[in-house]
C-alpha cells in the first residue's frame, strides 16, 4: 500500500512583497463571499508548489456573490474604474502551454474618489460547467478577479474558489451499495459484473471479476481473482487504481500521463489451480480521487482503471487494466479527498519531491 504525507498549509493572503507593492500603489483589495464561512473552507492540494490551500466551495449552479473592498492607504484615493470578473480557465501544459477561458462574467464600476474602505458588490449567476481540477498537466480553475484602473499600472487581485458538481442522473440510476446493511461482508456478482482474463501462453490463465463498472467516490470495489492455469513462479500480486490524464493536442489524445493513486498486495506466493482470491477495495481511502472527466473544454479527459499486476520471482511483471467510471453522488459535494501528497507517478516525468 502506498504511503502518503500531508502537505503543509499555504500562507493565506498576499506575500510580504505583494503587501509592499500594495502600499506603494496606495490601495489594497479584500475579497468577501456571501454565506461562506472561513471554517467551511475545503482543503485543496497544490501539486506544483507542494502546499495545501483552503478555498471556498461552490456548486456548479450556485451563484457567486460577495464584495471586493477597496482599502486606500491614504486619506483619499482616485481610481479610473473597477472591473470585477468571474473567470473559468482550463490550462494544459503537456506539450505547449494552452489556456482556454470557457467562462467570463464581469461587472464594471465608474471612476471615483474614495475616502475610506469602499465595498463593491458582485453577483455572478453563470453556470459553472466543469469541476475544479488540479492534475499533472491539466487544471480547471475558477476565480474572482478585481482590477482597479490607474494611470500608471492597474491594481489587480484575485481569489480562487473550488467548484464541484454532483451527477444527478447517475445518483438516481445507480444503487447506493454503501447504504446496504451488508455492505462490508456481502459479495454478489450479478448481471452488472465484469470479467477480464489474463493469460501468458499456456503457463498462466486467470480471471479477474468485479461486481460492476460504475462507482461513486465513496463506494467499494468487490471482486475476485480465479487461477485457472498457474504454472509460473508468482512472487506476489497487486491490485491498484490508476488515473490517466489525456491531453488533446492537435486533435489527438496520444499524450497522457499515468498516476498510481493506490495499490494493495492481494497475494503472496504461487497459487494453485482453482484458488480464488477475494478483492475488496474501498475508494474513499484513495487520495485525490475525482469523478471521470470526458473532454473538458475540448482540452483534456481524466479516466480511471483497475490495475491487476502479477510479479514473478524473476522480476517479470504481467498486468491487465480495466476502465471504470467514477461519479460524484448527491451528498458528496464537499468530498475532495485532498489529504495526501501527490500519488506515485509512472511515466518519463518525475513526481514532485516531498516537503522538507
């Protein structure tokens, strides 16, 4: 099983250098969101800077309302107008950096002279079509941005928010297995069960069967591995969850990154023919799990796979992957699973180092 550590908290507010610049500019900015308490913020991991942020949570159809307060450092301050925007941005960096702004709403305020703290109210009702996401080469970000016009250089500030969205259709259609009274002990393979075979010549043949192919973020995967032919010296076997991040580049999805989010050893030693190994994998224990994302802003997709690996005493590895679909069920709005370091990454790239 992969071990993870908690990321250190990011310092809130502008840096010392940023505060110094605001004093020189003569005006500071503060953001306040209606009906959002500091204690209700959720933790979001920043993979690039190895820190954790606390952000306000919104649903896709929830209006973003609040105010930006202008805080002049002197007795009076003259500005040339203020623009407040709600921006949704997709960023990919796989080959070339590509930014797609898929959402933009703005409110403009006329030039004015202010003599003290001045609140400027905003209200944005636009539907936010995608969930917030931070991956290896792709991200989806929403933020409220304020720009104060000046003759020399505008004063700008922004505050990111985190957006999630439940899948009401799947929540209605899919039974909630985790609510079943026998959830922790019952293993039933019905009509939704899926089987995949792994074979190596005539020396190894196994069947990996699991109960279904669509799961919500707090469900469990039940399965079993049946050995039909076992003429290899198996040292151990693992089952894991793999995430693949596909980047759309020049109308191709050939570029992708793979992360092993979690893996468990399920067997030790060479099995005998007919041996059955039960599998139970609880998704809520896996860090940074998200729903499956398909073609976000025509820029990227995120897919998940069950990964079965068998390792021989000679070090040879045999594996089989099967795609599964994950969705966010009603009631899982606050579930972000961002409580750990980035998962182990398998590709030509190197995972970020842990904090010192």
